[in-house]
């Protein structure tokens, strides 16, 4: 079983990924920087590196 912290982190990663895919990059950056810029930038770096 996953801990709640892990589940929340995965949900956040999924939502950030969907936000990045479904919206314009500028709008996505504006939205995410106001909410959680550090986790988004870290996730974005990891995601762009895997591509």
C-alpha cells in the first residue's frame, strides 16, 4: 500500500503533466509558478530529460 504522501505526490505529478500537455506553455507556467514552482520545475526537468 502507498502512503498518503506518495499518493499526493503522484497525483500532483499527474496533474502537472496534464496541465503542461493540455494548455499553452506560457499559461501553464503562469498557473504553476503561482501554486508550486519548485516541484513543477523539478518535475519538468525530469520529464524533459526522459524524453
